[in-house]
C-alpha cells in the first residue's frame, strides 16, 4: 500500500519555522525602526523614500532570482543566501547613522528577501496541490506571523528594561536570524521541474518580464488587480506612525502591533481552509474590503481603543490576502515556471510599493495623514472593482 502523503510535509514545517525565526529578527525591529529613524534625523518624507527605495531593490531582485531558480531547477541556494543576507543586515543599521549607510543596510535586507521569496514560494507550491494550496501557503504565513508576535514582544520587554536603547536591539536581532539559517540545512534539495532549454528566453536581469506574454489571461487579469491594490498599499510604517501619534506611547504602539500579528497568526490557517473551500477570489476580495475599512478608520480615528480595533481588522485582512494571493498565482502557473510567475508578481508588487510608500510620505507631509489614508482606500476600491469583474481561477494549471 502506498504511504499517504502528510497534509503538512516536513519541508513545509521547516520552511515555516525558518520564516518564524527570520520574522522574529525582522519584527523585533520593525515597530521601532520609524521611531529610530526619526531620532537620528530622518523626516517622514525621507522614511517614505527609504522604504520605497528598499522595496525597489527587492522588486528588481525577486523576478530576476525567481526566473534563475526556475532555469537552474534549484531552490535551496537562493533560500539560504536570501535569509543569510537579511540576518547580516540587521546590525548594520546600528553601526553608523549616515543616511547612505542606512539605505545600504536596508537594501541588503531587501536583497535577501528578493533572493529567497520566489524560490521559497515555488518550493511551497511543489509541496501542495490545487486542493490544499491555500491552506499550505496560509500555514506558512501563520508561523511566519508567530515570529512577528514574538519579535515585538521581545522588543517591548527590552525597551521596558532599557528605554530608548534602540541600537542594541539591532544586534540582538542577529541571534534568531542565525537560527533561521541553521534550520535550512535540515532540508535536502529536490530536483525541480525545468522548461526545455530551447524554450527559454536568453537570460538577462529583466528576462523574467517576458513571462507576461507567456502567461494565461487569468494570470494577467489577477495581476492587474493585485498591482493596482499595491499602488495604494504603502508601508505599515505609516500605520505605526499614526498609532504612535494617537497613543503617544512606544509601548502601546508596539502592543497594538503585537495584537495585530496575533490576530493574523491565528486567522491565517483558517483563512487558507476557507479559500480552498469557498474560493480564493471571494476570500481575497473580502480581505480587501476589510483593508478599505481599516484605512478609512485610521483617517479619522483618535482613540486608543480604535487603534486596537483597527489592528484587529488589519490582521483579518492580512490573513485573507497575503498567503492566498500567492497560492492563487501558483494555481495559474505551470510547475516549471512558478518561480518566474511568483517572482514577476512580487517584483512588480515591490515596485508599486516603492511608488506607494514614497507618495504616501509626500502626501502625508503635504496634506496630512487623513488625505493619505483616504487616497489608499479609494485606490483599493478601484482594484476591487477590477478583480470582481474578471473570471479568474476557473482553469488552474495541471500539477507538475
């Protein structure tokens, strides 16, 4: 009798734990980075430009390394080096405070994300099927978000004992980053499906762009809607800055961010199950409607209780969209091109975030936070209109 394949494979478990520790390292810094940057002289506009520039770096690299992963048929080298670069970048931000150095450190972190993202997601897709892909991607996102709970909790406790000692946190973040790299050596490389050499586009840094013409109409319609949304979805740093302005407290702001990640972590896997049963389109559209409510709320809210309510809703939104969108894309791509398909999307998503974060910082500076949040909500409504008009996901690609 053939041995039944477990619903959650060993590879998925290890990748999930890797993401947990990597996100522990990143998220123990994320709530304090905007505050730290302001302390060393960065303006709101410059913070927006920094976040946008960092996303531009990751945007260029995701598509490049996604296609390279497909062409070589290898995933692990990209995943390992990606997590290693991100781990090494953490203490860099504390060594010097020169703007150019901060940009370099942030870009190194994002380059690591660009190296690993498409290869890791292609490996997750290979460990799943059309019937359970939503829950597998959401399972991974859920454990990733557990790290996003533990990281800010550590930061909160540390700052209670050592108020204002932001730089020390950057050095402590190296520890979980190293653990994430060590876990990756428990994985063994499996041959991935590759397309025949005769069918490959001559390789260049931008050769992954040719996938747009090769992809299905369903894939292109989905990406147009997702990228339109990305143009309105700026860095979460702006939510944290507004939360700090309302609460007046680092501890409460970090606490609200922890609360958001707890909601996200607990909701991710159930949302993945819902997407597999109810449909990815319905689940994702519902999540985007919640995003509109959250950003509209941040435009007008002035109470601490309102901050926690909005971050609760934001956790539901994230659980209903982030893993689901990639699982949906994986369903619309052939196995030998999943790295390219996911890399193409995440690449352009990051470039859109460059525009969004840079514009958000400038809009906030010129017109205030209310106008910035309402503009994002309005653009999201337009992307929703596009997504609900298309018949997407009706013809998933056969498994490789």
